[in-house]
C-alpha cells in the first residue's frame, strides 16, 4: 500500500502542472475508489482531492504589515474595542463573535441600527479576493475600515479611532513598534469625530473634517489605514483547522484505511453528490470551498429592501481611496492588484452575491446574504427546488432544481457537517490582556 | 487494491499522451481559428498555458487576412468570453494592446468557474464586424 501516497501526489502534480493542455486535468482520469461498499467515481475523486488541505496563506503585498506580530496584537485589541463606535457599545466582535464562529447568529446584523445583510463568518477571511457580500472592498485591511465609519454599524470616525490610539498607552506603544510614531495633529479642535461624508456635505462629521488642516487629514487617513492593516494582521490568524473531511482526504492520499471512517456513509454519499450531480463545486470550489466570486442564485426579495448586490459595488471598489491601488496601499502595482484593475461591471452582476466559504458552515447559521435560511436543511431544500423568482437580474442558468430525495438532502448535510474543524487557540478569541 | 487500478490507468494515459523532457503533452489542440466569414485567420497563444481556473491569464493574438492583404489602419479587435450554459460571461474587461504585424496582446482575462467557456475575438474592419469563437473546457 505504500506506493499510493507517492503515486497520487505525483499524479496530482502531473495533472496540474505538466503538459500543453487546454482542457483541465480531468483529461487524465483516475480510478474509482470503493469504501465500505460505496464507490466514489473517478471524476469525483479528482475533484475531492482538490478540496483539501487549505493551501498556504497567500501574501497581501498591499499590506506590508500583514504578518507583523505587533500589528496583529494591536489589531486584536481594536477588534474587540467598542470605544471605536459612536456610542461606545459596538465593536467588530459585536457582529463577528468568536464564540459563535465569528457570526452573530442573526439573520441581519445590529450595530447602532439594524442593517440589511448578514454578518459573514471570518473563517479563512484572508483567502478572499473581495470583501463584503457585494465585494465593495478589495483588501481585508480596507474592509476593516468600513464598519467603523458606517453610520448604522459603529458610527465612528477616523478621528475617533486616532484619538483612541493616542489615549491608550498600550495601543500607542504597539502602533509605534509596528508603524512608527503616531503623528501629532496640528489643527486645534474639540470634536471627537471627523470623516469625509461625500454623500452628505452637511453632515457634522464632514464639517469637522473640512475644518482640519489638509496635513492632518492626510495623517488621519494614514493612521486609519494602518488601523485596518493591523486588523488584517489579526484576522489572518483566523484559519480553519483540519476537519473530518480533511482527515478523510489525507486517508485517501496516504491510503490509511483505518482513517477512512472519518466520514460516515452518509457524508461520503453527500460528498459524491457535492462533487458530482449537485454541481456544488462549480462555485464552492477549491479547498476554501469558494470561487471568491459572485453569483445570482435567484433568491427573491424576501422581507428586505431590494438589494442589487455586486453591480454597484464594482464602481465603489474602483474608486475607494483605500483600495489596493490607492495612496495608502503598500503595493499599487498591477501585478499586486489584478482583480481590482481588470474588474468591470456586467449586466449579470445584478443581484449577485459572493460565494461564502463552507469551512465550518454547520456553525455559521443563518445563511445567505440576508440570513433568510435558518438551517443547512433549508439551504439545501432551496437548491433542490429553486422556488423563487429572482429579486433582480437573472439566476445563474447552470442552477437547475436538483430534486433531491430526503436521503440525499441528509447526505449533503452530513457532508457539510464534516467540514467543521476544531476551535481556534483560546488566545485569539478575546482581547489580549493589557 | 484500487490504487493499482488507478496506477495502471495513469500509466496508460501517460503512454498514450507522450512525454517530452518531463512535460507531458496530452492533447495538442489547434491554436488557429477562422472568423465566421472565413476572411480572417487568428493564431493565438495563452499565458500561462494551460489556462488556470480562476486566475488571470493573457493571450497573444495574430490576425491575418485570408487574401494576404495587410490589415488597414482602422482594423481593431475586442475580446470577451461567455459561459452559454450559465447565462454569464467573465467579470473582467480585458485590455488589448496593439503590436506590429497584426499582433495583439490581451491581458486581464479570468475564467472564474469550471465548465464550457466560449472565448470571442471580435474583429472590425471598415465598420464590418466578424467573430472568431474558441471553445474552451475548464
């Protein structure tokens, strides 16, 4: 049995790296595998092997502090600090709660006010190409800035964030170690909040912003972007751990027959459906179970305001001053920002939302961008019947009602449950001790 | 003993496909396509090749007229791609740079899903459009 690990590894390496092939590696094929009487077809085997393990965390050249330990510690402090918010009661952790897999378990989140979308989990967030359900941010550090200043989420501002750093000794010390000395502002003011509000120049925060010297505005923008970069450094550590599915794949690769029981019979059948007739892997692809792109799956409007999803977000991300090609990025080159540079709005982007990861999915209910489905069973029943008329745009036409039997629904759910890993190190689940 | 079956199939596949200096050539697909009218021949290469799924790639296109005449000054191309069975295309706007001798560098393509894609090279001469279609299975 020992040749198998080498052989399968070689086969995979060969199929993905060699040859003048316009078609994919499935051209090669592999043999079926039978486990406890359940045969996994050859085409499924190849797909399954691509789903584990998670690859090495990709670098983010737009944030030179992405793997800086002091920055990460500062980011961890700030993530749990509600003093960034206007009322002192809302932090990032209000909606992304560590003890509930970085969700708030609500259909839509509640900051200062109720918003219109579900708080997505942060598991493996550093692997993503786009941020927010509509992808209106292109980097994790830029994403972190959005909720701080959103009037319905934390309602804070870049001035308030700066003042918090300035008034908290440990924050200032960590900032100094990671980014250099915190700049001193030269404008005299007695207000605590200031930020540009382009959509409403009469807003008091905008008025305050205009009252600041340009050099102070620049300094605040720089500090604010560094706050985002510190939060990214922290969140890059929120990585899913090996799940039963990963151990099962490892058992196949290394032919450890004793570990084949990592998946139940139902989960194996579900895995075959997931990678075969269900076509789930068209979007939930690769080892983070997402293509990092956007799809209109044909959800109706539900009980929320009409949500256009991806389409308007493309213009937003292209013009965001904190995007990867902006003044505060540490690498504005095309090579580091291909996704941002080449993305363009298309008609089919209407009503599209980002494909979420399925890692730890059993723990991150409710589901969809508006949290309309309370359970995985409800999600699977939706894909089985596709009952809705899309709220806007048109449904991805590869989606056809799967007409799953009760047993198949249970099998798929069993497979999704097998994607749950162990919790993170306790150290990362709360604010560091001061 | 399933692994033995797999190994045998792979060995057969390797023998059938050939191997050159460590690079296995499984299937050499044509890299020339004609437009719908037949008036233009288009040679193309991808970088990288094979096209990686869900990663940006480039292509170089060389257009020649079937009658051997030079391409006029107003000749231009556009490149786009669709998944006909899915009802959508790519999410990028490829950038095209004109090079000498009917050659065009196309950057910013990305096929974000597996499945059947159609890559379109639209040519325009004297206000008359023409199209070459390259089917690609990802």
